[in-house]
């Protein structure tokens, strides 16, 4: 039971990363590699701030802000420097690896004997692992609620239009570069926040914590899409958070089959690859069905003649 | 000339290719009176699209462009969107495919404005949008909540036109906007375009390859050739113009 509760909690905390990634990957429609750097950045900033006496909750605000700066760096390289967005993200991600070491002062830093959001009296009183569920649900509700409101404003609509049809958005006077920068900032802010929360939940930050997180975020988005199907944009935000939880369950099952922690990245990649191929196979299957049906109908027509 | 809707002086566009400089729009002067509907003819490469791109600010150009008395020469394409609305040839370009018809219309309602955190007020606008969409007679009014990518090409282009005129632009640019449609739908959209321009007293430039459309619609016709304005017919001379007269430009 506690394993399931823990998976739900982890899924929710990672779900924030998924929602952040959703803004760039799905709404703006480009892959943002910055997340592999902004995730450990958020973790490092949060943990380093706490060890310097900053309140754990405030440290998360700093993690969010640091993530936003990372997103801005990628955005400026992309929109003003005309560096291809994939490369811009990789550049920032690589640079952040060094920056994160400086922030931590070493490769990893523990929160042992330090205050921590999850050591809060109220949360500590909950049964084991319910603390992360509690925090995760609260965070997802606030974040999804704010985003849903934002996406229905004129600014939010201009943001969506930028990802949907940039030429049209420009012809309507939307400053598309500003929209992309804004999207990258908010997305990486959320990724940084997710990093900070997970670091506090784990009790440490590690500079290598970012490796493969983009796969985890994408898995949440894609699983949400494959499982829940056609949804409105607002619903898809929630579907991503739920997809993140489902992804944790998949991991639980796979680990239960006897795979070790060292196989985790391989498994994440395989899970994502399979999920990405589902729509293609599904379509091919449907086409086969349709073809079969068509053939049968012609046969019938023939036999009636 | 401040009462002109469009005043273009010495508009020139040059491109550099393999150490060669080529002038693709050569010192074009063009003044258009308010409410004029000008059709633009010319062969491929005559500079029609270049003229549009230069007016809209999508191409680096020298010369001056004034719209409704405002000098937009130093403005970017995005800033010029306040004055210029454009309907493209490709139905996919004019609308945001994953957004619904109503969302697209509300987006266009704020053309050239600062996008703020104010609500989009889709529901309040719905009755008006429904009424506007209904004037096309192609069922667009029943598709307000459908993503535009599910629409037919004709429906998408009529939506693009409706979006373009939402805020009565100082200049409407129609860039072969019926070319991708079948003849019947194309004729329908052309008639509608003409009606909308007249009703709203818009100033419009329309590129077309359909000579009959160029003759039938608008009150002025210009012919472009290798970056120049080759011919310019006003309402009176355009009325006398025959298909054969124009064919000589296309030898």
C-alpha cells in the first residue's frame, strides 16, 4: 500500500515537470532541452538556500525564479540569437551543469538535519508518503488552476496561437518572440519548482539529477494523451499530471519484475518509445480493419452479382 | 496626399544572390484612395507578392509607406498589423488550426492590440460571432466550437477573411486568397469579399491570377512586370477593359 501511495506522491511532484514541459512541447510545439538543466538547477537552488537558512517554502520560490532565468537564457538564444531551439536548450543545459556545481559547492548536498517542507509539523503528522501526495495535489491544483485561467486570457490565447500558427499570430500583431520567451520562462520555472520539491522530498540535491528528466516529462504527457484521448487544452493539463502518476505505476511494475535501479533510464526510454508508437500502430491497425471491411464488402457485392 | 489610404513612395526591394544584386521591386510609387479596391495582375516573378511583403513589412525594403496618414516605414511587420490585415493563399496560414473558429475570431478582434491578462470573453461575444459567421452561408456559424483544421478550405478562407476585417484595417491585402479553392467556392468567396469590402468601405489590394476576377471586381486594376507597375487602369478605363487587352501583358 505504501508503495502505491509513494508512487502517487512522486507522480504528482514529477507531474509539475510534465505540465511545464507541456507548455513548450505541446503548446509552443518545440522540444526544450533546457529542462535537463533547469530541473537540477531548481533542486540545487532550493537545497543550497535551505542550508543557508532560507525557509523551505521560500526556497521553492527561488527555485521557480532560477528556472525562469534558465528558460529566458534559452529563449534569448533562440529568439534573438537565432540559435535553433534544440541547440539553444542543450547549450543552456550544459552550462547549467557547471552552475549547479557552483550553487551546491560540490556534486551533491544533503538536507540532513536541515529544515524541509516535508518535515513541517502538519505534513509530518500524516501517514508515511502521504506528505508528498498532499503537497503534490496542492501544487498541481494551484498550478493547473492558474494556467487554466491564464490560457483563457487574451495573452494566453496569443500564446497558444503562437505555437499553433506563428505566421498568423504575427499577422495579427502578436509579438511571437515575447510569447516564446514567456512560455520558456514559465515552463522552466515549473520545472525548477518540480526539481526543488523532489530534492526536498528526497532530502538531497545532486548535479546529475537532471539526466533523463525530459524523458520522464514527455512520458507523463504522452501517457496522458494515449490513455485519456481527445481532450480540451485545460483537461490535458490534468491528464499530464495523471499520466505522470501512471508512469510511476509502470515503473513499479517493471521494478517488480526484477529490474534494478540501474535499469531505470533504459526502462523510461523504452516506456516512452512504446507510448510514442501507440498512435501509429493504432492507426495502422484501424486501417487494416477498414481495408478488411472494404474487401469483404466488395466480395459481398461480387457474390450478389 | 495625407487623405490617401495608402501612399507608397520609391518602394524598392533588392536581393543578394551569389554576389549579384537583383532588384525585385523597383522604385514603386502607388497612391490608393480610401475605399478603393485594387486588383493586381502580373506573371509569376513580376513582384506582386514582393510588393505585398514590402507593404506588410515582411521584407527589408527602402522607400516610404504611409497608411491612413500614418508613416509605418520604420515599423516591424508585427507593429504594422495594427493597420494591415492579410489573407493568404494557403488556407492553413490564415487561421490557427488547433484553435476553434470562435477562438480565432476573438484573437483577430484584438489585432494589433497589446495582449493583456483580461479575459477573452468568448461567451459574451458568441451571439455577434454567430451572426457574422452566418453571412457566408456555408455553415460556419454552426462550427464556432470546432477546431479550424477540421474545416473545409472554403470555410477556412472565409473565416480568414472574416478575421481580417474584424477590426476594419486601414488596408486589406488579399494574396490570391481564392486560388487554392475549387471554382465554385472561389466564386462564392470572391462575391463575399466584394460585399464585405463595400459594406465596410475598406481599402483593399488583391493579387489574382484569375483575369476574369480582376476585371469583374474592384474599381482599379494595376499590372506588374519585373518589379515595375506596368499599367494602371482607373475605374473608367477599367470598365472598358477587355480580357484581350490584358492578355498582351502575359505573352
